[in-house]
């Protein structure tokens, strides 16, 4: 594939399915394996392992630094270099990705999405809008139902978009000329209705190249969508 991929995620979210990860520790001269708690960060490692050697992975902020006191120029410096020459952003949607007690502008993921969607200029180079994929992680029980709901009556899949950061949900179901029908008070869309498409983890990790290529295709057709690039 040879893509440069930026991964946006909530580094400390442990409301995800256990990946049965162990680390080797030493105590009183004895080494033993100790199980560690799985977080969204470990799913990033799985993506890096799965992708081909010539793919470059740039990870989002994982040090827990608060954004509340950071100037826009500082945020730009921290994110710009990582995102500037990437072509695809993978957003890991997880159950605890959003702190409901903090304004969205004080959380990293919305800024990472915003910078991914904006065109940036550096010296004589100009970046393009990234393709963006929302990869949905299973929760502690292995369920996606906190966000993805199967609707047999309408023969469709529904997405709990109010759960997401606003910049994410604003770039879903945003095609300018939608093909849709009403069912039980919901719009049911067909075709490529969203610039940012939602993919279950198990589907993405089995064939990431398919979804990365699809994100690039949608990026090349960005004029078909009403994109929201700023945090509201």
C-alpha cells in the first residue's frame, strides 16, 4: 500500500475488548509473565503489525497532556508535522473515547480530525484533505451495540452518531445528493452516503488495505460531500 497513516485514538480508554496481552516482568530475580490491561493504544499496535512494512504509522497524542492551556499555535505545531504528509487518518471509535465533562475543543481527537480534513501549507508544499475512516472497537463485552445497531425491520444498520464528537458525526451522512428512504422515522441511506465511513474492528483488521483504499477513493471525490473541517 505504501500509505502514510495517522491514527487518532483515546490512549487510555480501557472500555475495549481484552486482547489478552502479557508483559515480561522481573521480581526478586525471577521473571514471569504478567497480564496487562488492554486499552485503545494496544489496538494501534495491532494495526501496525497488520500493515505492510512500507506503511508508516503516525500515532495521535498518547501522553495525556491537557489541551485546556495550550495555544492554537502549540496545537498546530504538535499535530501539523504528524498529519501534514499523511494521506489517511484512522479514528478509533471506542466506548470511552469522549470525556463528556470536557469541551470538545479541549480534547485531542476533534483537533486531529480537523487537521486531517484541512489543507495545510508548509513552505512550498500543500497537503491534501485526508481520507478518514472510523474504525469501531468492541467494548469490554465484545459488543458494538454502543454505536452500531442492527435494524432487521428496516433491513439496515443504524449508527448512534450522537455518541460521537461533533466533527465526526458532521462528516457522516453528508453526501450532497443522498439516495435514501424513510423507515420508522429514520433515513436509510444507500451507496456512499458518508465521507467518514464506520467499519467494525474485526472487518477492518482482516483487510485494512480495502478500507484504506476506499478512504482514498472518497478523498478523491470529496466534492460530492459537505465537509466540516472546523471544531464547533
